C-alpha cells in the first residue's frame, strides 16, 4: 500500500496580502519557510520514501525544506500538481475580483475544476504507483510527501470524500498535511489535517474565502 501526504506550501507575501496566486510564481516568505520546517518536523515522526513537489517555487522550496528534515534527496518536480490557473484574476484581491468579475462573469484563462482534476488525479496515482512498498520501517507501506497548493488539495479532497469532510469555510492552512492512500487504483482520504500523532492544531485558522475569493 502507498500513502500520499499532500502538504500545502508555506505562506507567501501574496498569501499575506490576500492576492490570488494561481500559476504566478511567488516565493515563500520567512513565515512560509518556518511553516514548511514545522511540517517537515511533524512528518519526521514517520519514514518516507521520497518527496515530490509542484515546480512553482513556493511549493518546490516547501518540498526541499521538508526533504531536508526527512533526510531525503531534493524533491522531484511534477508539473501536473501545480496550482490551479486563475488567468486574469491572478494578482487580485478578493475585493478587486468582485469589482472586475461580478458573480457569474467568466474569468478569462481560469482553469475549470474538471480540468484541474483531469491533470492532478492521474499524476497522484502515478506517483503512488511508482513508489516502493515501504520506507524501510517494516510497515510494508510506501509513503510520499507531495508539496502542492490549496486549490489542488481542496479539489482532491472534495472529489474523493465529498462535502461531508470539507465544508466551504474549512481552511486549508499553509503547511497543513492531508493524507491519502491508493486503493483499487484510486485515492481514498485517510485524514484531513492529519495530526501525524497528536499535533494537528496550530495558531491562525481562518475562513477559506480569506485565502482565495475565487474558490467560493
């Protein structure tokens, strides 16, 4: 069996300013690097085979920080797990989005959720299938960390587990960890905000629309 641990990248200055990032390549800030290190320390309670990451620098650096904490090589970069594209809305705040694209107004260049899932899900299944049967800890479980993005995690969780697990206002925090297993060729959610034992809560929770207005 293979387990995937999807980690949302650490904070960026655009996260702090409530700006939609999407495919725009914004680096981590100092808090974001600390969040990545905290996630790595939490994950270090278990053994892992490898780390993969979105090629966007905020996720790639998050993956690199985690890999160093786990004593693993630098992450393999997988373009298919990059953030959802938001087209002309990238760089805007929630207020600016509402002004420029009122409810029902199409956003040019915005990637649809079906398009997003069509590239992300097969990539995650391939990552799981290409991983060995254990990280040398005797469990027989392969384990992979995937450093990725909030909209990617939200889409995957909602697709495999439905709205019963992830309600609209539920935050996907920077540095948060969400575990899945590969079962019968598909992904099954193990734990949203996986505590990796007993440390699941960190300060600073907030409503999801505070992170990304378009996800509403």
